[in-house]
C-alpha cells in the first residue's frame, strides 16, 4: 500500500516539474534569441538612465538597471530588479560571478558582445538587454 502512495507522489511531483519546464520554455527561448545593438559606450550624455528588459512570453526574468554617466562615461550600474540576493546586493550566480562582473566586462570592452556567465546565460542576456536600453537613452544627440 505504501509503495502505491509513494509512486503516486513521485508521479505527481514529476508531472508538476515537467509542467513548469514546459511553461517556462517560451520565455527562455525569447531571451536566448535576443539580439544586441551596436551601441556606443563613450561620449554618453551625463545623467541617470533606467534600462529595462520585459519579456513578452513571461515576466519571470524581467530586469531593470540604473546606469549613471559622468564625464561622458559610465560611472556606475546598479541592478534595480533581477539577479539580486535577499539583501539587495547582486546575487552570486555561477563560478562566484555576479551580473556586476558581466557589466564590468561590457564596460571595459565597450561592447555588449561579451561572454555571458556560463550556467546563467538567460539571466546574463536579460540584464545585458536592460543595460543596452539604458545605453540607448544616453547616446549623444545627432
């Protein structure tokens, strides 16, 4: 009798997990397919800019960042929504890295075409898209 109950519980848990994976797939696919613009990282307009990424398939990985530009260059990037720990600081993802490491790489390289954090590809790409949207706002007027 106990074996039947255990089997039923395992099946219910398995079906629930599979349902969650299937429900999450469109949002993951959307982020994996994101394309990044070639935006300038220099001679930006000074100010504070908010960049967001909002999924159209789901909102589990929506992100928001604040970028501060001083002297035409990025002086700070802060995650407002996304990969944050319970204490509000950037969460450690894989290999001891956080989104701050990813942002530092982008700023040092002057491009969004940087290696994402292995094992956190989707999270990385969502945050880079939010940064791109902030950078677009800070572009010099032409």
